[in-house]
């Protein structure tokens, strides 16, 4: 018997949290060292845009990995699975018995 398990940590959430933290920290540091307010704000906006794009890509990657894992675990039904490259059943074959001349 195993007791209740703690929820698994979501690594992409951790990455996004650190990115948001840097979106706040970097402009503060830039202001501390004398950069203009406009420059720090532009940097914050740029970092926020990069963070959003990375978050979207991470989520898509996680969904794709979950889908592949689900496909591997589920039993394959019917005859619609893929075989190795070039292995086809029936149909026309090119060049097998044609004379070279």
C-alpha cells in the first residue's frame, strides 16, 4: 500500500516563473546602473515577449510528448499502423522485374 503522493512538479512552470522573475529583475538592475526608464521598459517588454513565446513552445512540446506517451501505452487496434519505410502491401512496384537495356 502506498500513501498519497505529492503532486509532480511541472518543470516548464518553474522555467516560466524564473523568466518572469528576470523580466522584473533585469529592468530594475538596468535602472540601478543608470539606464533610462525607456530603455529599461523596452528591455522588460522584450523579455516578456520572449518569455511568452518560450512558454507557448514549452506547452506545445509537453502536449506532443504526452500524446506520444499515450499512443505508446494504448493498444494498437486495427490494421492501420505504420510499417517500416518502403514496406507496402500490394500495389504497383517499380523496377523489380523490368529488363535493363
